[in-house]
């Protein structure tokens, strides 16, 4: 599935998060098994999901901080900084688990550890998405002006290339 081409950048980011959530929930529903379409999951995580996270950190977070110029944005800086730091950790864990899964056969003793790492990563990523979707993106929809939203929408065009 590709991300929708909605002109509303917040809706586009939410749609990418919804699709990521659906894919991760399918992974969790599979239990300890690695999904047969792991390549499709990896393409999504390393494609549109990664692009959406980059857009958040490179465009949305700074725009939110700028929207609070002249006021105390300590809480917002803490929220965006925490999400950025968590994402760095999640990216590292994703690549470690994915590399291990790609190198191990299903009967390899290392494979269950890789599956467990992937499942833990998926759970933590779902929590990250929930926090971004319930706390940050609604705030962005309220705080960003038309110019900031237009710039965000332009960045969201990258989702069309990565989907």
C-alpha cells in the first residue's frame, strides 16, 4: 500500500503511521514466526515509514518549535527530542534484528533471538507511533501556520517516491 496523496500533510503522515501500525500488528499476530513477506515489511519500514520519520524530525519538529517562538517551548522540545532519540534507538534495533533474520535459517539457534528482538522492536515502535499520533501530530495541526503546513506538504511529496 502506498501513502495517500492527500494535500493535508498531517493526514498523510497519520496514514503512513496507520499503515505501519497495520503491518506491525500483522507481525505480532504471527507470533514467533517471521512473516513470509518480511521483504515487504522491510521495504515499508525502510521506505515510506523511514521517510515519514525523517519528515517529522527534519521539518515538523523544527516548525513546531518555531511556532512557539517567544514562548517557553521546553515541554515541546522535550517531546520532540524524546521522540527523535527513541527513533534513533528504534532504527538501530530494527537494522540489527533485520540483518540477523536475513542471515539465519529458520532452524538456526540465533533465529529465535532475532524473532524476539523483532517482536520487541515492533511493540516499541507501536508505542512510538501512538505517542506521535496522539500527542504530536494533533498539536502540529493546531499550531502550524499555512506556510509551515505548505512546506510540510512539499516534504510529504517524498512519500510518493518512497511508497
